[in-house]
C-alpha cells in the first residue's frame, strides 16, 4: 500500500472514487496559487489539492492533505488551510506540517465540558495538560501562537516571503514572520467591516471596508487612519503604486442594475472618482500588474481588461462562462483564471488572449496523473 506525504497508509481506491464523484458533480476550483508561470496549485470543491509543473498541461493530486485554501511564496514553500489547522510545506506539497492549531484558551474553555466526568478525575487540568504539552511543542518554541485562530486566516493568506505572510478576516489583519507558527494582530479591530487589503510595500498598506471607507497605514499595519471613501462598498482594492489605486464594490444607487462599480484614486486614496464602466453581476477578482494594466473578473464568465489605467475596458471573448474564483499573474504577461466547472484559463500575452486549459471535469481528468 502506498504511503501519504505524512507517512500514513493511503488507500489508492479513494482516488478512483473521488474521480467518479468529480465527474458526476463537475466540481469547480475554489482557490489557486501560481508562484511561477510553470508551477501552480489548485483546490477543488472536495478540498483536494492538485499541482502542475508544466504550466497547467498536467496535474497530480498531492497526497495526505485536504485544504480550503492554498498560498505559495515559492514553488516549494506554501500554506494550506484545512481540517481546522494551518499547514506549511517546504518541499512543494509532498509533506505538510501543522503550524497553527486551535488556541490554548479555546482548548481550556471548551474541552473540560467534553472530558468530564471522567472516572477518578475531578480537575480537568489533569486531562488537558498532555494536550497542551503537545500543543506547545507542535506550535514551536514552547509558546502558543497568538492572538488568532485558524478560522480568522482562512482564504486570505498572502505570502510576502518564505517566512513572512499576512492575512485578514472581517475583524482582523494578521502578520506572521516565522513561517506561520505565530501570528500578531495588526492595528485595530474592524467590527466585521473589513473587506480587502492591499500591501504596496513593507510599510505602506491600504484596506477597504464594506462601508466604502478606505484606510491607510504607513507603519506596516500597526496604525490605520481613514484616508477617503467611495460611494458603495470597497469590496476589493488594488494599489499598483503608492498613489494610484482601484476599488470595486456593489452599486448602491436605488433601482440600479445588479453589478459592481469601479473607482480610481490618484492621490493615495484621499479622493476617488467613478470610472465609466460597470461589471455585470458579481466581481470576485481585481488585479493590477502595473499602473496601466489591470483585470477584473466575476460571475457568468466576466473577464475584463484595461491597458490605460481603467479609463477603458475590453471584455474577453471566452468560449466558457464560469464563475471566476481566482485571477493570478505570475509575471506581467503570464496569468491564470480559475473557477467553477473545473475551469482554468491561461494567458501568455498579458491578457490579450486566453487559452482554455480545462473546462469540465472530464477534460481536467485527461491531465490528471494518478
């Protein structure tokens, strides 16, 4: 019997059963990461993680891991969130080590009710101490990671380097500098209004909220100040330079058609103007590879491109109409769009044209290596 990347026995018949279910349900991809033009990772709706090393032509299932989110700083070093734990790999997904597990205070608060009554034990600490000892050892340096939980960083990990990464939830922005073993809260609590963050460099950060407010930090996220606001929500923000930024969010005008508006700032978020374009339906991705060149994608196969800083946009003519979940550029010219119905698109000319690598589970299976 084959072994998983974590040294556990692996039933290879599970892969066959999974592929049959995959074909019936025609599952899509929920997340992706392409640290280089050739090496990439995708996560399907069954939380399986696949890897390509030839630019998406062929894929293989990574053993011993299930995840909801993947983020890679390099082809070898990355993170996966799954099964209530944050995992880290340093060998391209062959093996994974847990770096963040539920906090000790959560364990001590919740577990006594589950452990007691226990014959001959009146103090829950007698039962919890072995668990906490394992916890301290697992999380490194004998100290618990604080002050966050795994659920706060799910789906938002952005690697900065092999050892540093930031993440956010609706309430907090977090930073790790030791490979995910310890996380620190940055700045304020956002009271469930934080929508997106954009890091320009080590010190300059921006954040958008569901109320249309845009905040700026000049000290690496320690302190935040309201910089400006836009009409509607700043659901997604992108700052290709310190002064030039873009934001998109639902159109909030009465009787307006369902869609997302696009806004631009040229003074670091102090003032914003509405661009003469709307995104039909829901916008899920906003990416700018330079001050002039950017992309927005969303549902119903919407994939739009600008080459003049957002003043005009062209819509890609695509033979497929998925809901795009991720839009990533490994270089200014090589990018991938990933979404529902097992869809992966690729561009090698900066988004002028797109090639359908997979669409539909049967086509994806042709490039799947057991």
